[in-house]
């Protein structure tokens, strides 16, 4: 299926890298940041509430310009990782922004030195009161902040440290080429073949992916070890007792809440993923699934392909049924040149929604290949985009949402789309295929992401303190965590032991991955409330929740729905939804006689 896919138009940010607008903003933000430093450095603690409010507004304005420049450079780089000129522009903007951020660093640090009493006094000003949630977020975890000189050193060295290693990973991945069936493919194209209906194609792709990753194991291991050590050193200086704690603070979550999530999902492995993959082996007519068969379509069942126009209609209709406010935002993405969809050499793999800045709009990157999962990815990223647009009136400092809550909007969008597609499908076998695919996707989002999290615990835990991890050790721990999560029905052996190399979140954002499981379980609980009909105005409440951005924490945001993620039974409620999907698949397998071993 060949069609013209949309590419984004970045001129809403800047006309071009060498435009007068880019040069003006760089020079302006440099000049204003110096003026800001001269005016406020060393004086934050003595400012009147009104003066402090003006300082926060000026600080937000400076950061908006920095974010606009950074967004433009990053988006261009994402679609041209193999272009030296684009890469150089990206690096130059990073370095200049880093220098400006270093100059502004004092502001957060001096806010952290304020007493609680002084902070409450400042909040009595109307402007400061509006920014109170941001102020509280800055101060949360302040005991882990270092003095200004050390914070500046870490920030300035990040360009030649962690950021440089991340760039090396991205550019290495973008330049990898895979040979399958006589064709030379990029990494996203090779991974896409793991969803092929033909088992020989899947197996050839899986073997080639593993071969290429193993050839690059020395580089991937070096990057992983270096970043783990870098994080370990910084965590030690900051006084974090556990590698995950820094991420938890950023996500505005207590360690205990994350531990409860992880423990609940691990305890559910046997009841959810082990049962599901045993069923899938039966559907495929094998005793055990090869690792690369986990996402294979079920033989003999309808396998739909979706054009871009079909995908747009499906997703738009799903959001429109739920909330015209949300579908109106979706239409802006389709009409405004806010999406870059084609897979191509030099483009970053996977998908994302970038919030950009409130004065512009978000952008979405996809690698669209006409699969059912690509439709779900579109729904997922548009969920992020809707969330970002709704939160924009909060302003830059308050619009930003912790990863855990950001994934809620995206996963909820997937569920809306899935349920909408399911309602429109009358063929029982097609419905079975849809439920099976959705259940597998939810397991990827929850169970496998927690397995990823446990792999990261190994990489960043006490084991790394003993010395550099060998490729063999990384491979072995990857296989162990995969076997635990997937169960005996999936073969996890040396032929897939290098797969950890292809998970970019390990490199970009350590301990990011549990946010997916958090969002999936939360959405399952949230969607159950929606279907129960307890709140006739559920859609309005949901839009209002997204509009809060980062101005409230998860407990406050979920209260209007009668949910509390800190309660012990919360995660079981969400996982119970997934378990019931597996129950339904077991019943349908028997009823429809799916698989060669069906009775």
C-alpha cells in the first residue's frame, strides 16, 4: 500500500536554521538571561512577593524561548540524523542553550533555600499563587540539590557527557542497516517485519536484528555502562539511596507507590502474560513461541491494513464519540502540518509527541506502515498531543506533566480507539483478532515495561558498582527478566539476548519505562469507571483533568473519578481488567476453535 504520508511543517517554530528569527531569539535570550542573572542572583530570598512574582514570569518567558529553539533543533534532527549540517545545528543550539541554562540555574537553587514559612508568604501574592504548584515541584526533593557551582558544572558538562553519549546512540541506531530477503532496511523497517504474517519473514528479521545488534554490542555496552556510571556518580553526590528515586521525584511519585506498581505487575505475570503467550502458541500451532513471534498475527484470521486516510478517520471518530473538544484538536494535527509520518533512512525510530511550547503547538513523529498497531500508535500520540494542547493555557512552567500522567492520556486514547473499532466490527473472528492484538499490546505496555524496569534495576543497581558490566552479563540479565515476564511459552535464548540494545528509553531516560505500566493500569481503572457510567459528565471531567497539566498531582487529579493510586488495591483493579481480557480470549479460543490444538 503506497500513499503520500504527511510530513510536518516546522515553520510555525522558525522559517529555517539560518533565519533571522533564530539568530534574533538566540541573541535575545542570551542578553535577557544575563540581565535576569544580574537583577536576581543572590537576591531571591529578599524579594517582596510582588517582585518574586515578576521574576517567575520573566523566568518562564526566558525558558519558553529556550524551549522553542531546542524544539526546532531537535525536531529537525529527528528526521535527519544522518545529515551533518542538521546535526551540527542541533549540537550548536544545545551548547548555547546549555550555557544560558547554566546562567539561570541560580533561580531554582535559591528557591530551594527559602524556608517553608517564607515560601508560604510569597504565595500570598496573586501572581505567585498561580505558580504555587510549580514552586512546590521545584522545592520537592530539594535535599538532593547540590550547591550552585556543582550544579553548574554538571549542567555544563552534560553536553560533552550524557548528552553526547545519547547522541552517539541515536546516530548509531539511525545508521544501522539490516539485510532481509535481499532488501536493505532501517531499524524501524526491520522491526516492522516482526509483525509479518509469514513466519519465515519474522524469523529472518529476528535473526538479522540480533546479528546486527550483536555486531554493535561493544558500542552499545560502552554507552550503557558509561551512562549507568554517570548516573551512579550523580546519584551518590545527590544522596539518592536508590537508582530509581531521582526519576520518582521527577514523576512526583513516592518510592512506595512505584514499588507497589512493580510488585503488583510481577505478581500478575503468571495470571496475565504467561497465560496469554501460552494461548498465542496454541493459536500459531506451536508448542512454544520464538521470541520474535510474540507480536505475530494469528494465522487464518483477518489481517487488516489501514491507509493513512482510514487511520485518520478511525482515530478521529473514536475521539469525536467521546468528546468533540478532543476531536477538534485532533483535526488541527491533521490539517496543520503537525505530523511527520513516513519511515525513511536517517529518521528516528518509534514515535513521539513533542510538546514544543505553549505559544506554538505540539508535533508528532511516527513511522507509519499501515499496520493495526500503527493506528493505535497514532491514537496514542494524539492522546499526548491533546493533553499538551489542553494544558497550554497553564503556561510553560505549569503545563509540563510528569511522565506517569502524560502516559495516561495517550493510553486512554488507545483504549477509546480500540473500543470504537471493536463496536463497529461484527465478524466474530475479526473481533477475536482485535481483542488478541489489543491484549498483546497492553501486555507490552504493562508487563514487558516492568520487565524492562527490572533490567534497569540490574544495570543501575549494586551490580554496576562492582565494575563495568560485560556484554555477556547484560545479555544474561536481559534473558532472565524476559523469561520471568513472558513465561515458559516463549523461547528466550541467545538468539534474542541482544534485544536490550534496541530500547532507546534505557539511554534517553533511565527508569522512564515504568511510566507506561503506570499509565496502562491507571487507564484500565479510569476506563472501567467510564464504562460503569458512574459519572454522566465523565468526558467533561476527563478534559478538565488533562487541562490541569502539571498543576496538580495524581491524587488530586484522580479524586473526581473516585480513584487513588496510593491505595493498595488500585493496581489490582487495573490489572484485573487485563486479566479479564485473557479470560475472554480463553473462552473465544474454545468457542471459535482457534489454533491447531483447539478442541
